[in-house]
């Protein structure tokens, strides 16, 4: 499988060439164009009662993905999802998986298993709409971010505290704890909410922009008009 990341870092698009019989899984709605030699199948990535329950707790959203398969001859398909941002590839292998925020997942090769049923469900990593997927197996995993991608490589026992709205992905070899940012006063007035403290060894991927801050900024522009019409 050949791939190319075009127009980065601000307007990145993933372009993949699939050989006959090759397949690629991608987030539903991420496809920008494809050649007609490619077949598409939509499926729901819920594996069990616990997977369904975890999805219900984060607002009832489901993790739908499309499977793209080249039939007969090679074909090209392209993907992009984030409003403005970058795309990168992570290599998943035996003993080297990743926990990826759902909104950052873009696509993966057929050898990568996407699991919503994992122990993180009991560890509180679903606060503030943060829904993480565990990626294991073998193959390439593609992520897209809002803003640029900031990569950190943590040594054993080295830690990093990341705002949950900026957290994109981290190695499943890392230990993590989700907690409030500072005390109650800092949580309410500081605007941070929940953070995740991640301890190595492993990789941590952060997005430089915050989608919540963008939505808040947009609301400051439209709120006066909405309030005026409501009077």
C-alpha cells in the first residue's frame, strides 16, 4: 500500500493507493474522493455490551467506520477530517499499540485492530467527551489533528500532564491518570477542566489547537445575534 500526505501541515489530506485486494479502514465521513474501482462497506465498531455502554456514556455516539477495498485493479482514495490540521502515521506492532482519541482517528490498515472494549473504560478517560480507542496488531495507523502535531518521547518514569482537549494519542506502554486540573477554584476559573498525567516509557501526541476554544470563540460572535432574536 502506497500513501502520501499532501498539503500539510495546515490542510493535510491522506491519499492512499490500494493494490487489488488491499483494504483500508477509515473513520466514517472522512473520505474526500475515491476511484470507482474501490468498494465501500460501513460497519459499527462495537464489540460487546461494555463497548455499547461506554459509547452510551459519552453521549450515545457510535464509532462507525468504512472499509475500502480495491477490486480487480488498484485504485486511489483520499481522506481528511479535522477542520484545520495535520496528518501523521503511527506504526502499530506486537507490543506497541496506541490509545487514540476518537476524533483523531483517521484510518488504519487491515492488520490494526480497533477496540472500544478495554480496561481504560474503568479508568475515567471518558471525561469531557474524551473517547479513546485502543489500536493493537500490526500495520499503519493514521491520525489527524486540529492544529499541528506535537510529539513527545517519554523515558521510563518521565511524566507529562496534557489537557484532555489537546490529547491525541499515546503508547499503550504508558501509565496514565485522569484528574482535575489543580484545585476546584482552578478547575472552575482556569478553564482547563480535566487533564491526563502520562508516564513513560512511550510516545505522546498532542494537538496544538483546542476545538473547545474554537467553538467558544465562534459562540462569542453569534451569541449577540441569537440573544437579540430571542428578545
